């Protein structure tokens, strides 16, 4: 029985084998964990669908595999006696032994030709070429009839990875932003770019260094951030909010809220409610751009950025406008635990109409958050700091203040609209009772 990569969810067509939990010749039972697969969004576990013996491993740790591809074979029967190994058969390589070498082989990415997967007529089952691309970019290239071999990356965090903007540039001009002269085009692109990196590197060979391969998720995060800055007309506006009223409510209601709902009353429920109220008043912040059209969403799925071990993830609180304070706090708490334990599912991460990120938990006083594309708005929270504030005409008091930052896509959101959106959030937070009236 073939071990096949299952459907991974919307827009995900490939993944990278991070490790095998079994080796060739091992007995397996139905439900046993066989391997871990890393995708652009989450890590998944692939389990055995029958009893038998893992007779063959087709793809090793570090290799990129496609949905539906066979990565191994489970045969009927039991494992051979350890004292009677098959004659002339080399010992199976454990994942810990194979991963470094395979990671080097896979460093060229998903675009590398796999000779063993070639058809009998000599054609490869994978895309050829020196550049890699995310599943969504590959899909876009297929839809537009563009051969990825003809597209050159414009650079960025991963100079060998073709982005959506590279496809857009090639589609509009018939050539890539990274196109070189005819003489340079004869040169292997990957080798040329690697050579340039070496020549420009300011690394002292006599000093201790450590080189680490970026995880698939880290590469995806890096490319998405660079792509967001490259494609969106991103601006950031700032304001500050007096947290006195919210802190007073929490002080008075925290214990009774905990006893009644079995969950703590944090700040995130207040901010989520305030964001929903502001989005209702300024719906273009709850939209996205599709070609030459604006898609305004009439629902409020709020992404909450969470720092995980392998990088930032943004699980989504669904229909936040319909949830109570307790339900929001409970949802956020559950998603945060799943993120830390690497248990988030694809459904937890998909969608989202607007994002909130809280750098204040790490002590950040002020920052400019980057858009979580295709969304057109993201709110940045920061640390609460007591500062002298003018109260009334002559009074000055030390108040708990927080800076707020709103990054937005100026292509569809005007500056005045963004400023008024942020002011609305400020007003709702400084008058918590108004949040109850907002529903």
C-alpha cells in the first residue's frame, strides 16, 4: 500500500518532509505516526492506514513532496527477525542521519528535478528550473500560462524564490524585473547569485559562525512580508489610548468574570470588540483587492498574531462580532495554546479579514506592523506605560497610556479614513461601556 500525501487544504499543494518516525523494515500498525510534514502554514502528521511493514521509503527528510505523491510503501506481513537481515541490503538510514544531507539536496527548493520520479519517456513529474515558488504562485503561473523557467526572481529574502509580484511583472511586460543581459542569461542563475553572495559577504573566515537552514515556514513568512511591502501602498498612522477606564473595569470585574466564565478578562477582548466596531463604521478596512475590484466583507473574522517557536502565526477568531467578551477570551486562549504546542490546524489559520498584533507583550513601545496580505489593515498594540497626561485645563496626571499603530493599504484606504478608524478605536477603548452598545 502506497503512503500518499493527503489533501492539505485550500491553496496548499506541497510540503516538506521534516522527519520520518519509522525506518525501512519497521513494523507498523494502523494509526502509527510515520512522518511529519511541514507546509507553508502548519506542520502535519501522516499516519499509517494499515498494518504491515514499511518496506520502502521513496522520499527522505528535507525533500519537497506534492499532494497525492507516494513517499513510501507499506507491505503486508511482519518485520524480518533482527538477527536475519536481508543479504547485501545496506542498513536503513535513520531520519537523524539523513536529514542534514537531504536538507542540502533540497536547498535548491521544490523546483529541483527529481530524476528518480521521471516518467518512462524521460519527462520529470516535477517542475524544472533553478527557482522555487509557493503553491499559490505556481497556481497563478499556471492560470496565466506562464512557464516558471522563464521568470526570474527580483530578489528579497530568498533570491531564488519567485513571488507573486514577479509573476505579475512578467505577465504585464513579458519579461521579469530580474531579467539580465543576453550574456548574463547564459550563466546559470543560481550559481551566479550564490557567487555574488560569496563575493559580497563580509564574513571573517577566522571567526566562529553557524549556518542554519531556514524552515519552510520561516521562508514563507519572510517572503510574504517582503511581498507585502513590495505590492501594497503601505502607510502607518499612530495614536495613543488612555487605558485608565479599561484597567478600572478589569480591576473591579476580573474576579467575578473569572468565576462566572472560567476564563480571565484580558485586554484582547476589549481590543477585538473595538476593532469590530470601527470596521463596521469604516468597511473598507475590512476589504481586500481582487484585480481591479474591491471585495468588501460583511463578516468579521479577526486574526490574532501569536508568536510560536517556528515563527509568527495568525490564527483567526471567527465571527467576532457575534461573540461575548468571555467567548473571545476563551477562543484566543485556546488558539494561543495550540500555537505554542504546534497543534494549529489549517482551518484555524485560513481566512481572516483584519489582524491585531500585540508587541506590547514583549515590551515594544512603538512599531509599524506589516500587513497580513491580502488584508488591507492591521492594528498594532504596544506596552502600557504610565506617562504624565494633561487632564482638563490645568491638571496633569500619570495615566496608563498605550501607543496604537494602524498600517493600511493606501490603494483603497484614504489617509483620512485610516485616521478616523484609529480614532474610533481609541474612543471605544476609553469608554468601555460603548463597547457593550456596539454589540
